């Protein structure tokens, strides 16, 4: 057990009565602070030989030995005359050079019902007492602590809020302060303890929140107010495709070397633009190519208004239109197409298209159109007849 010299009458103390006469035979009683419970004091720093209680002063009013008290525990002293008349009461007396008063790291076991042990043990809960400990387990719900068998007390955050799971983290020092009724946790607060709406822009200093302080996935669109994030607040390179919940996504390229149609399915509902890429694509006959959208009900083959033309260095050579899909003109089996078709959602079920591609050495194909496709989740690339694809590959990008 650790002891330290008492701050009151610890060594060489001499007492007098009100007339200035040494308090011969005076009686010095010791108690636990704030109580009438007798508390032991010791004659040396070994803490092995106890003083009498009361300590009887000699003829010169001096204590017969030094007074050493338990480290980390406050005492109360009452000084009386030899006939029992009270001279003075001195409460909440600490010991000198008691570092446990400043570094009171206790041992705690348990998960939600914590058992705390201090050395030396506390004898009572005192308003303002502060405890620190290194948790051995993360809490899974509301927490109580029983210190030195004094009875369980609630541990709260923010005055009266029970702790959420994970508020106490393994290995992270937790500090508690007793308010007279319960312990309040003054640190080790996790994001789960902060109620929604508690942190506002007005409470944050400029530049206090940086991307390096934010864990991936902690900030979701559901937690952001409309217009809260502007381009001026985003540093270049901080937003990458991997960090976007709706990124620029490529499908898997499909060989267009056979068959009359190629489908790309599983397009997410949030997609607003689809880019269809042709690389050396050709068909077996004179049929044009059609792009059609679709949904869970199947491919939509009506409701389009589209046009496509071949252009040479001199003029428009030929072209066509379609109400069955977004047409891409190809009227000769020797044409080999490389380029893109872009579908963009204007609003609701309305989609518009544009395309441009190389078909031959001095020939390009271009055009556009619109169509009505609700809940689009797939696209089909097909032909206007039974002609088949016989060369190249096709892929899509969506965003």
C-alpha cells in the first residue's frame, strides 16, 4: 500500500490553544473525508505502523510521530483539547506529492457491467472524482461501473445519454468524472455517440475537416444537405471513380461476329448516359443497325424517331429513318464501322441519341433521334432485317 505525508500536521507540527499555550495532551482524530468513519494514519513512509486514533499530543503540543496517509485518499482531521473540546475541523486533506491524485489509472474488467479496482481502494464516491482506465473490451450497450465494491453507477455521455455500442474502445484510454449521481464519459466518444444533426457547418472552423480525417464510407449522400457540397469545396483529385457510389462503369466487350442481336443488361436505374462503342463492326448484308432500349418488360421496339446518314467528302450519299429504334445507317456489307452512339436521358422516360463513326476510307455515318423508354435497364444492338453481324466487337459505358 502506498502512503504519502499528510498535508496537515504531517511532520514537526505543534498545536496551541486560543491563548497561545501549547495544547498539551490534545487529541487529533482522523476520518475519511466528509464522514465520521475513522481512517488510519501511519508513523512512517513504510505504512506498517499505525498512529493511535486519536493521536495524543505531548506536553509541548506536538505529535509524537509523523503523520502519513493513504495515497489517493483525502482525510478529515478534528483537533480537540485533552478534555474533548473541539479546537478545529480540517476536511478534504490530501497527501503531499501524491501523484495518484493526478494519474488515477484504475484497473477495469467487464464489457457493459464494469468492475473497477483502484490501489488504494476508494471508500466513497465523491463529486468531481476522476477515473481513467484502459478498456479490455468494447461495450455493446449501456454501461455501469462498480468501483471498489461501492455499488454500480451509470456511465453516461452528454449528461444523461446512455452509451451506444462501441463508445468504449479496446485499448483507448477512457476518462470518467463523477457528477454526484453518475459518471460522465469525458472522452473516447465514437461517431455512434453523436446524434444526427448535432454537427452543423456553423459549428465547424474553416478547414477543420479534411479528407484525411474522414474514413471512406462515413460520408454518404443521405447525410449531406442539398447544395452542401460545391465544386469550390472539393480539391482536385479528391474525387475518384472508386469513391463514387455511381461511377463511370464499363461493361464487358462482346464480339460482334455472329448473330442478329447483342444485348447488354443489368444497367442501374440511376444511369443517365450510355455510350455504345463500335470497333470494326459490320453486317452480312444491306441492313442498317438498330439500337433499342428496354426494361423488365422486354425490349421496346416502338416509339422512336431517328435518322442516320452516310456522309462523304462531297455530300450525303444515302441514309434512312426508323420508329423501331435508334437507327445507325449501314447499307453495304463491306462497310466496317468504328465509332460511338450516345444515349442520354433527357427526363423521365425520354432518351435522345447521337452517333458518329467511320464506315469507310472517306465515309462517315452520323445521325440522332429520340425515344420513349421507361425504367431503362438494358440495350440491344440489332439489325433492321435478318442480316447477321460478321466482324468486330461492341461494348458500352454508362454513368
